[in-house]
């Protein structure tokens, strides 16, 4: 009878990889998310992103069904893969506070728990590489367990997969949420934009003074542009802010970042100053969103539009605001 040490690491990592691949196959990773996470450019090819989930499934099956030298090779491949994931999330946690990871099909913020989880999976993969030689060449851990043990493992895997598929969020929901604010001005009969209260959360101005978001927008409407220094897709929004201030003279157009003023390359004390939200309170209250995003805050303490996410959606949002303001301006103004 095989020892748990020889069987369980490969089984656990194999099942995790299969589940991860299945969940990712239905929701391919967002290219912007991969860029923010720090995935090297050569690995951000669309065909690689599409094949990635199936490669995870194949590797997971190899860990479960192969032993001996083949099992060791599969364990080494899993160790390299998990170590790569660990490096990415560890780096993102230090350098990109707004980074997210679709590790299991749905996008979630990278946190310390993400790093701990990936470190544990890396250790299990290394253990699988070290002990898989003791399992049968063909059949691997499953053959080592025998029929009764294999059936138990398959039953547990089926139950876990069923639970994962049930709780997995619908990948179409975020896109529908982001488009709601854009469709409202176009046809109020089809989709009505429900205004909610602007959260009175603390934010820091570039000069170091603090205020709260609702109070800040009580003087003039504020178009808040959430961007990141490490976000390549944000550059067009960052560059566009200057001309948008000219096109929207009635509105304060402000960039907002998650780094404090002293650490941000985007900090600007020129009015209207940049906003800094190191604790992520604004995104926590209005989001979750991905950078770049935009939201319009009204002077009445209510949201006037958004949030919307993505460079294209932000540009369309600005164009709609401009059109609305043009209709309100006096003739000849």
C-alpha cells in the first residue's frame, strides 16, 4: 500500500490544476489584467492565453495518471509553473496594489492570501516531483491507490468540481455592469441608471491634505479617472485627461491612484490635484473595478454616471458627458 507522502502531493496539485484549467477555459484571462500582473510580453500572446487552461488540464492529468520518471517530469513542470505564479503575485503585491488575478476563472485582487496559497502549491508541486518516482509509471498515484482508493478520489474530485462550477460567477456579469452607465443616457426606456450616494471615504490630495470624496465633489462635478502607474492601458486615459479638462470646463477632471503622493510618479499639485487612495477605499466602495476606470460625481452628493472600465469605455463616457453638457450650455456658449 503506498504512503500518503508518495500519493497525495501529486493528487492534490493535479486536481487543483484541472479545476483551474476548467474554470479558466470558460473565462479567458484579460490581456490588461495580465499586463498589470507583470506577465512578460512574449507570454501575453492571445493564442497562448487560449491554450493555457488546456495545458493546465493536461499537466494535472499527467500528475494524477503518471508515475516514475514521467511523474517526476510532470512534478517538475508543475513546480516551475507554480513558482512562476508565485513570483508574479509576490511582485504584483509589492509593485501594483490594484493588480488582480483570474487564477480560478474569476478576477480577484492579489492579496497576501494569494501569495500564501501559491507558496503552498509550489511546495506541494516540489514534493510531488520528489516522490512521484515511487508510483507506477502508468497509472501513477491513481494506480498506486488501487480501485477503491481511485474511486474515492474520483468521487471527491467530482464533488469539488460540481461545487466550483456552481459558485463560479458568470463571466458576463462584469461587462453588463460596466455598460449600464453608458446605455442609460442613450435610451432611458431600455436601461435606467440608478443614482447612488457618493461614499464619504477619505482621500489624500497630491499636496498631502486629506478630505473625503463626497465633500470634494460638493463644489464642482468631478470626473474621477482611476489609473495606475504600472498599467499600460491607462496611458491613453492619463494623456487624455489634459484635453478632457479643456472639453469639460464645468467639471473637475482628476486622476486617482492607489499609491501615496510621495511614491506616485503621477502626483500633481496643480489644480485640480491628483487624488491618492492607498487603502483602496474608493474602489472598495464603488467597485470592484480595474484600471483604467471612470466615475462622475455630482455636486448633490450622488453619483452622476459610471463607473465604467477600460480605455475605450472611458473615452465613450467622456464623450457622453461632453454631449450632455453641450445641451445644457446657453445658445452660443
